[in-house]
């Protein structure tokens, strides 16, 4: 409607004209108009207390021209990238021609990689005998031993406190809390 008449309209004018000329119900004119505004197909502006709507063919033509120029620019860029990649592929093929020497070297490389994996697997078998691993285990064990002795010391302190505070016998405390009779520090 805006294209056809090349004019500026208010919402109330469009609600009267659209049902007659385009067969749109007057109740849906506002929704359709807002949709067209959101899509950038119709322009709107508030002047004073009124909102005006318009859409001129020249704007759509300019928008299509800009889009076409943008797409042509992207196409040119992509074409240049493609050419550069093709040149790079050709350059990297130099010295990699399929020859008997190359095939022999590739075969030897595959055999060496397989041998490397076998040796790695064998090293992993003997990892537990590695001095660094053994030393790390010793340090971990030492930390665990100190923690166990610290908790044992805490248990003895609580037992001593309970005997003084409540007058319980040590055997009753052990039995009540499930403490083994042979609980002692780890050496």
C-alpha cells in the first residue's frame, strides 16, 4: 500500500484503507504493520503525538543494491582464499610425489611409530619400579602414616578426656565407640 501510493500514512488511515484495497481485516493491520516495521520493510517515525509510516520503492532498491554489493565482495574474498589455498596445496605437493623412496620412508616411519608404541607399553609395565615413582609412593605413604597417627592421637586425647570428665573405664569407652583394644600408633 505504501509502495503503491508513495505516501506517508498514520495507523488510523491504514486501518481504513487496508481492508478496502488489500482485503486485510482492520483488527490485524496494526500487527502486520509492526511486523513490516520490524523486518525493515516499512519505516516509522513519531512526529509530535502521531506515528507516521511509509515505504518508498527507492529504499528497497538501495537495500538490494547494498546486499548485492556485500555478497559480491564476500564472493571475491572467497575466490581469493580459494586461489591461495589451491596455490598452497600445489606448493605442499612439491617434494611429496609418490616415488619408491617416499613409499619406503613412509613404511619405515609407520614401523618406527609402531615400535615406539610397543616400547611405551613396555615402559608402562615397569613404571612401578621407576625410582621417581617409588619415591613418590614413599612420600605419599609417609603423609598417610602421619595422618593416621594424628587421628590415633586424637582418639587417645578424647578417651583421656572422657575418663576424667565422666569417670568411665577405658574398656567401656572402647566398647561403646567401637575402638579396637590393640589401637596404637603406626611405626
